[in-house]
């Protein structure tokens, strides 16, 4: 007769949610640390004029 497998502990249903929230906490901490770093460069503001100038590839005559 075959041996029965050892019973495993049931995993909580919310473990995936907990893992995700832990991941998000780490990401937020990482980004904040990066932004507060003395070597961090301030992000330049994206004005709409500069955006449109980049998107225009040809001018109709």
C-alpha cells in the first residue's frame, strides 16, 4: 500500500494580496530614496509646447 503524502498547512487566501502590498511598499521606499538621493537629478517639467514640437515630424507646405 502506498504512503500518504504529508499534510501541508493551508495557505491563507489573502497571502497574494499581502505579497503585493509588500512589493508596493518596497517600490515606494526605493523611489523615495532615489528621489532624496544627493545624486538625484530634478526631473524637468514637460511643457505641452516642447511635446508638440517633438511629435511634429514634417511640415505641410
